[in-house]
C-alpha cells in the first residue's frame, strides 16, 4: 500500500497561466492553473491515480511525484474536464461543472465586498481577501489553510479557534484514487492537557504525545521549528522549516499511516519518513493496556507493569497478551495519602492527558504536593522541560499509553503507597491537626461530642440544608450561642482537600460580607466546620419564593447587590490572598438578622499568590447556571469567573427568577438572553420583579441590569473587575455598553444539514452547536 502511495501519478494540466490570483469575475478552466509568485505551488484541476474524475486541488511544483496537498471538491468530483473555478463579486470562490451548476464554493459571505481577490501563496495557502491592501491579514475572507485535508503544511494550524469554534484537523483520502473523506483523522483533543490524537472513526489509533515545550514525542523533528499554542483564544500545533531551500509536509495516508514528506531545491525527489507513532507496535494506542509501559528493543515490543501494579490477568500476560493491562496491587486508602511517595521514571512518553490537570505556573515541588493532596492523583510531571523544567501535569486514576525510549521522552513520577516504597508509617488523627498548625491557622477546635450535643445528635429537625460537601445543622451550645455545623458526608464528592481548603482560606479572612468561621472538628473520619449561624438562611430562600421575596424591597435588594460586590472585592483584591470562590450562587449568599449578605462555602475556592490571576482545572466543579463559559467548557478560571457568577446573581435579584429555570418562549432559553433582549430594546425596567411594583428607583434598577450584563459578557477580558463594579453601582458616570452575554442561545436554532455540495467544510471543519460561547 505504501509503495503505491509513494509513486502514484496525477493527470495534471500542461498549460499554466503565469498569474497567482483571480479578481472578481475572473476564472480558470480545466487545463489552466494559478502559480504562486515564487513558482512553488499551483492550483488547478487533476485526476488522482487511476481515476478519470476531476478535482480542484493544490500541489507543489518542484517535487516528484506530484504531491497534492489540498482538494476543494473531494466529495463532489467532476465527471469530465468541464470544470471552471470562478471568483464572484461577493468574494466567494465557486467551482462550476459543465451545466454551470455550483458543486463547491467557499461560501463565506452573503454581501458584496470591495475588490475581492483570490491569491495562491508560496506556502500553498489559497486566500480570498478584499480591499486594495491585499497584504492585510485582517482582510482575509476565506483561506484553504482553515480547511485542511490530508496534509499539514508549514505554518498551517492544526487545532482550534476557541472563539469561533473552528476546528482544523487532517482527514485521510478514501484511497489513492479517491480523495473523498477516509477513515482516519488527526485532531487536537481539548480534554485535559491538549494533545494530538489519530483516530480511525471514533476509536483512538495513536497519540503523538503531549507537548513538552519543544516538541511532542511523536513528532521530534530536529529540522523543524515546532510550536504549540494554548490560550483562551486558540489551541493549535504548527511547524516551520527554517531553511528556505527545504520543503516538507506531514501527510496522513489512506491506510492511516502518518508520514513526514520532505525534499529540497537541489533534490526534488520526495523522501518519506514514518512518524514515531507508526514505527513500531508501541506506537499503537494503549498497546500494553492500563498502568503499564511499552518497551521496544528494535525487534519486538514488551510490556511491563508500573511499580505498585500487577497484571490484571496473569495467565494472559504470561503469553504476551497484554491488552488488559495492570491493576494496583493494593486497594487505595485515601486516609493514608500523606504517607505516599513517588517513583521516578525517565525517558518516558507521558500517558494520555485527557484526564489530566495542568498549571503553567507551578514548579515540580508544588506539583508533587498538589498530587499528594488529591486521593485520585496517580502521577505527575513537568509541563515544560525547557530550562530545567516548569509547570505541572497531574494524572488521575488510570494511566494509559506509556512507553519508554532510549533517548527521547521526559521524567515521569508515579504515586506509590508507603509500603511499596518501603517506608510505611502509622497514621494518627493528630496529623490532621498538625496540618492546621503548619498552615499557621489559629482556629479553635471543637470536640465531636460537644457538636453532637449541640445538634441533638445531628437531628433531622435541626438540619438547615445540604450541599455538595454534606449536611448543615443548626447547633446550640450550653451557653446559648447558636452555630451552623457543616458536616462532611462520607458519600460526598468533596473530601478532605476541600475541607482543608475551606479551613485554610476562610480562617484568614475577615470582612463584614463574608461568613465567619468559628472553628473545626477533626476526629477519626469526622471532618466538621463550625460557622456563625445566619437566622435568615440564604438568599435563594427569599428571592425565589413567591411570598418571602415580598420581604425584599428594592432598597434591600440593592443593599444585597452592593454587599456581595464588596465581599468579592475583598476576596479578589484586598485580602492577604487573591481568592477565587468558583461556586458563587444565591444559595451560598447567607443573610444575617438584618438581611445583610455574607458570602459562604469556600470548599471549591482557590487562592493565588503574587501576579497569578488565572489557572486551569481538569475537575470542573460548581453549579451550572452560574459557571462562566470558559470554565464550564475548558476548566479555565480567574477572578473574572466570579464576576460572571456575580452578574447572574444580580440579574436574579432584580428579576426574582432563576437563570437556569427561566424560559422565554419568544426568543431565548435563559435569563441572560432575556435580559439582553430587553436591554437592547431599551426595555430594561420590564425585568424588575413584579412584586416590587413602583417601589424602586428606576435609574438604580437600570444601572444594576447594565452592571449585571457587563459582568456576564462572554469574553472574560470584557468583564469588569470587582473594583470597577463597586464604583459602577455607586457612581453616576455613564457605563460601557455590554456585549453579548455568555451562554446566550436563541430558541429557534436551525441545525445545519449534512455538508452539501459546494461546502468547503467537507475537508475538516467541525462547527460546534455553541452559538455564543467558547468550545471545549
């Protein structure tokens, strides 16, 4: 199959027009081509292999055999040589057949543009621009690089535009005679730490390995300058060839083989090199199953269980059937997690990162400590190997697709119990108390018996509510002091880490709009937090109740809105640590005897030191309806995440309606969309809770709605910080105009049909159903 692939010949036109572009109204016919300015690439019609069908494609001129790198009408071939490529007045490329019917088009504009021009560049990118300054990047209407087929060329991006949802990925030909969509694709997977994966249909075939700051293990390429970009706007991989006399592409063959094809101006015969992932069986995804390492000695692959693990089926393992992998020798005991240690492996291809968490700012010591704090964390490594290493990658639960190299790869640390490391130690409950001392926390401790008596043995009648952490009870000490007793549930998805997190953070905070932590209890398996008691429950208890919300007049609602803002400002800016709450919602806003707000529940909060302002997490925890789009979709959070949640709360307080449960049958499916519609129609006062009647200050209501909409804007950088919010609420200055909110979704969304003839997305684009928020 590969020999055929290397030496297939294409029927190409013999006549070449000496131009590189088409202006509006101009065209080329079958038999004519456009040639890039440097004579490096051509666009024209061809027939692949033994086929007589005609396709519009791009190929290099200076290499043998002919190397087609892009096909427009790959799923819609011309049956004869009657094809015409035309640029119309709207800047749309159209491929017409002999009946003058459009079988493919770039289809990117619906209105006329000034001076459209389609130009073939030396890079192989076919670009449609408008305006007289055709070198201006902002004038690009469409480009073939956005819709790759089976070839990745220098400076072509493989990956995602997170703002538009555009995904650029490779897809193989069906056969050497047929460029239609084949079985294989190469994509960037955004789950966890982004990685390049090859698929056959929905199944993973191989991984290139995670990006280590220099390259991926599957694409080491010493002559190529590689780059992986991971930010809020884009996630993509690209490469360049620094020597202008060299040419090369990464190609995905119909059989699923990944090849690196290269040639030079002096040597025009194309050479082919297999990627590392296709060189041996260790490159096959999960060849050795879970929790094991694949080792290739140049002859045959062998598999070894990681230390601390044993074959799942020893009888199969002994006859070299390794696919079921390995399992832990001993059942994990989370209470022993602080005694665990790590074993270092070198020259490793790191495991599948789809269930990983990463931080660009942590060092290796911090990475190890973070892993130890999480019972599910099984391994860690540096994110970037440059300059001695930086960043942190954590894995959770099963480790899949590891291999060992003789030279490539990086250091990798797996978690082992103390007994596996030969250093078992006894555990005492006083260890947990020592944690508080080490954190410099001067916090009173309560005995479990005192709290049991105070809550009448945690009686149901004293239960105030229950969250992800566990139940909360009202307690009363012998001296008459009332408490809120928050007891960690054994079945809780949250655990010791959230407990320590909440104790560590809130014990150091003092603000009138934050709930006060009075103490804690750590005895045996019991983990309990004791707070000041709030007699008026939480904000949602009032604002969403048909009768109780009447008790909140407009002045009190405005005071609550302002109080929450001041509390958040303290967390984000004025406290010793910069703290992001991550689970701000009406049920976590408690009300004291005067109905003044106090922010509570810091179990999911994160603290930042120094200049750190943002981070990512693989574990997205919180409450939908209050989560910002970048956190829900990609696990990215910052102070602007809390700002988004605050904006939702403001609109809920104004309207008396829940965001997630609200539905406007006319246009939008949540409160944010409804508020946005009324705001744009200058009808913001209609949002006001009807129980308030005319008992309000209209200018304050409109200002609160505007502030709420500014806070829930889709892009984090567009949202104000809390210091600005406090000023906006209490000032008279003209406020900025809010942009479209996140999770803004129209009710009547028409789903696109299957790609029809003439749709450029036939090559690779995947349009997500995420009209107004970033993709994951």
